[in-house]
C-alpha cells in the first residue's frame, strides 16, 4: 500500500499575498511573537516600514 506524505502547510506573505512553503522563504521576521515569512526581501522591507498595516493584532497567527 502506498502512503502519501503529509503536505507541508503553505504560508502567506502578508505584503503581496503570495502563498509558498516556509522553506522557500526569502526572509523571515519575528514580530510580536509571530514568525512571518516573506517571498522576497522587498516584501520584508515594505513590512518593516509599517508592520501594523499588514498584521492585525486581533488575528491569531497562521
């Protein structure tokens, strides 16, 4: 019997909305106890300029 491997959960870049596997992240930032993954350094820089624009503190982390 063939078993299927557990699919890796994808993460979402909060700046551009792109979904990707965490191991493919170009940048990772810790923000207020959350690990946030970015598809590109440009998205990370945009996030760091105004993180409250991209993260709703009322939401639970993905």
